[in-house]
């Protein structure tokens, strides 16, 4: 809609572009406090890892994989916090009555918000990697192996995780549901994997966090087929192609489902 | 190019499980003016307004805005509409200016045009500090910020759900004067429980009860036919009691 005349002025620019920009900036403004807090928190958490590494005398290889596991868990926690209300805010808060009655396709609103969330959450993620790399270099005098590939997978994992949380958010009536689901998934996933393998001999390829384990395992050289945990349990690691397929699959399915549910949901 | 200012419901039905909120209502309004939508709580007023603002999907029937079926092309249909339905509020963590800028952006306006309209609305609605966050606003200021968000769109059709609810007498007077000004060029469909407000502002009245339309007529005809000889708000009150309560 370019140059459409209205009663008192002109609508200039492209309507859908401005609408996407508005939803994008709105997401940024709403997420700014949580992004800032997590950017500080990841530095603190990295310092704790450094303290642990020096206390227990980690080798550089153990430091790298531990850092990867830390990144893997943090991504889930940050993503759940940033995206929990990405859709619920329109259905649980009175401001949604205004947003959803605007002449903008709902899928554009959701995609713009999700893109903003992914983009801005790259800030604490980058801070985490930067502090981890600097600390690793200070401790061991070398760069963690495949750290850039790990960062790349982290971004993909974060996008998939956020899409999944967004989908749960479109189905929930309150932000508490996607938030607790996301944090539970991020924190307890590893125990579920161990239990599945130990009791049933099942590789949890159908769990998104299983795919995300590549973030840590790719920093091991050579690439490991399994992890042995300190309690003696063994946990398989996904092959790189398998991890990428799990994450891309989750991203595509979650995004499609999120758009479908968000577009059809009634504001009661 | 001006649009035609038309709002039409054809056998509009909305069910929530077993409950029938709207039972095949039909109406058609064309041209500028104010339509008052009257009925008791739970009659279906807000449900109707929500369907016309694409917040609810009808179970069956059609809601047409300027001839466009909102179910088929809600983006095009909603370009002509600004809605204040139920009790919306600005985002709690956004300043009023940021909130209005966001809504203006969603309406396809560019930055300069948004600024121009915000300045105009600040005067018209006596918006005080534009940098105050939504959660820090008083009830009346929230209501005015929401009205500003509706008016920034400069839409031809306004859907207002009890628009003066929560406003003090001075704010109510200001809003009524604004509605009187807007009704010359716009079609305003508003629900209200305040019969003196309906008498003062509305050209036509629609009575709804239990999800069914009871009567559509001009306000003057309604008071004349059902007002038991009384005029103004008193006559409309008599009409309301007869049509809705059956007494």
C-alpha cells in the first residue's frame, strides 16, 4: 500500500515493511532488560567455569567440552526467557487487543518478533563465546578447537529452541507454560537422555537438545561417538549431520506450527 | 480514494462450546454517523465487535467491512477499521510515544507522519507526558493512550466498546466532543450502557439480547415508539426496559 491517501495524511512507505519493523523494534524494546541481564550473567557463569577449571585442574579438552555444555544449557534457559511470551502476551494481556486488531498478517508479527528475539539473543551468546575463548586462551594459551563451528551450531540451536518455545507460546494461555517447559527441557534433558539410553537403549534423536549436544561434542578432537559422564553413565552424541537435521527439522516444524496456531487463535 | 463506510453482518453466529454468544445476527450500516449498540452484559456486544476487529472468528455467517469479508481478507478489511474493544491497555513496559509509534508502524505509516499524528493527538486527547510507561499511567490516561492508538490510524470506521468507561467527567466531555467531530466523516459503531451518551451521540440504535438483534432503528424513532411518552435518555430507558427486559 504505497501513497494511500487517508483522511488527514498520507501513508507512505510499504505498509507490511513498516509493520514488520514495528513488531521487530517492539520485541527489542521488550527484551532489552532480559538481554542485558543475561549478557552480564554469562560472563559470571564463564568466570565460575574458569574457577572450576583451575580448582579441578581441567585439561584444555575438558575445558572446551565443559564450555560447550555450558553454552548448550544457557541457550535453552535464555531462549525460554526471551520467547516465553512471544505469543501469549497477545492473549493474556490487554495490549494484545490492540496488536491483533491491526491490518497486518499475524504470521508477519510472529516472524518479526522471532527474528528480533534470535538476533538480539545473539548478543549474550556472543558475549558468552567471547568470554569463554578469552578465558580459555588465558588458561591454556590456545583457542578451543572448532569454536567457530560450535558458535555456528549454537546460533542454529538457539533459533530452533526459540521456534519451539514460540510454538508452545502460541498454544499456552500464560507465559509460565512455555517458560517452564523451555527451562525444564534445557536443564533436565541430559538426565532424560541418560535414562533413555540406560533403561531402553534408545538414542533420543527425537529431542531437540540431543541435536544441540553437537555444540559441545564438536569441540572434542576427534569427534566423539559418546560421552562418559562422571557417574559412569555413557551418553551417545549425535553425528554432525544428524544434529543439523534434528535442529533444522525442529525449526521448520515448530515455525510452521507456531504460525498456524497463532493465526487461528481467538482472543477471548 | 475514499471508501464507502459500510459495516454489514450476515447471519453472524458465534458459539463457545454449547453457549451461543451470537445467534445469526444481521445488520447493515452505510455512511457516516454513530450507531449505538445496546444490550445487557453478556448479550453479545463485545463478541460482535471482536469479530469485526478480527479478534474472534465467527462460527458461521459473514462480517463485511466496506464489502470485504473479514474472514477472507482481514488485512484489507482492517485497513478501514480502528477498534477499541473490551479494555485494552498500552504495553506496560513501553512509553506512550513508543507504543503509538509501534501502532502507527503497524498501520504502514512512516516516522514523520507518525510524529505529526502523535502531536495532533496529544492536543486533541490532552495526552500529558508521552514518555511515561504504560504501567505508570492512570486508568484515564491508559484509556486516552488506547484511543490515541485507535485514532492514529485515521481509519474510516471506528469500533468502540464503552469508550467513556473509566474516564472522568472532563475526559468524557472531551471524548464526546471528539466523537461528534469524527462522526461527520466516519462510521462509528459503539457499545454503551450509558443511555444519555447514546442520546447525545448516536443516530441509530441496535438492541441486542441473548445473542439476537431485537431492534434496529433511529434513536428518535426508538424513543418515540417505545418511550412511553418520555423523551431523551428517560424515553430510551423505557424503550430499553420494554425491548430487553419485556417490562
